[in-house]
C-alpha cells in the first residue's frame, strides 16, 4: 500500500525492522537500507534498470534477503515543490511495485539529495569513476536518512 503521508506510513511499520530507501532514476535505482532501530541509512547497491519486471525482481530479492518492512521512494519534486514528469514516473513505479508486495511504500522529497551525495563524495576525495559507480545508492541513503530522521521525530 502506498502512503502519501509519512505519518500514516510510520503507523503501518512493524517495530524493530529495517527499511529500504530508493533513488529511482532513468537508468538506475539506488538502494540503501536502514538498521532495525530506524536510525541510520547505509548505501547498499545500484541496480541498472532493464525493464520493470527485472528491476522489481532485483528489489524484491534484496528486500527478502534483508527482511525489510517498508520502502521509502525518493520523490524528485521541482525546486518550487511542484511535480513534473520525473515525479509521475516515480509514482507509476511505486504503483507497479505496490501490486507485487504488501509492504508499505511512502515517498520522501529528494530535492538536492544527489547534490548532497556528490558533495560528500567530493569531500571524501572519491575518484570521478568511483563517484559515478556509487552516486545513486549514496543518494538513496540521503533520501532514507531524511525519512528516518522524520520517523524518529514522530516516535518521540
């Protein structure tokens, strides 16, 4: 089920289980995971997109292997907060994913997550080639960390 509001998403989550964070792009899907306490997001991997069934299969394998309990999908709003074609594609992906899983799915505003990830990688003196390899799952961890921080605030 897709939850537009993070508060409703929080209510649907079981205790002590980790989440997946996704940075859905044209060519890749960056994947990050949280710990069971929902406090820290860690970049995991980048899935090279092929077609939906294969992409979803790869995601479901990660989710099953790590026993994850929910999915936070970065929503690429425009800087003025409006939603453009990239948001529509992300929402369509979420709807298709929701048909394959009972896990709760929610969105997190991902404006500037890739910029922040790029800056962090530059500060860590990461080579250009390595940055290209890891940028998507590092951006996914920024998306997930934002949602985790909000969830922690909601819980008390």
